[in-house]
């Protein structure tokens, strides 16, 4: 997985890139308010690690966009490369 981030820092734009493997996917739920549920994707690499949080609505939109495209894939194979 590759992560590319652009951030404004004191009138400059800084670009940050990192890569790593997805280690864990967590569902963070609020029992009192179900609309505040989050999906957290935890990743870790040699030089970078982090957590990406998606609100419930963004995950639903993402699944809706990806579902038709996944039918095009006949089979998948996970390959890991060492740098």
C-alpha cells in the first residue's frame, strides 16, 4: 500500500509519501450514536506507519464504486516484493 499526502505548512506545500502493508482493519463503533462509526485501516512499513480513518458514509460510497469493478477481476493473487 502506498500513501501520498500533500499538506500545507507555513505557506508551502509539503508532500509526504510512505508505503507499507495493511496490518489490521478495525471497526470503531459508538453504541449510542451509530452514525459515528469509523473504519480504521492500520498500516506499517519500514519508514512509515499510520492509521487511515473512514467514516461510515465514505466506506459505503467506496464499496458502491468498487463493487461493479471487482466483477472484472477473474482472480486475484497477492504478491509481496522486498525492496
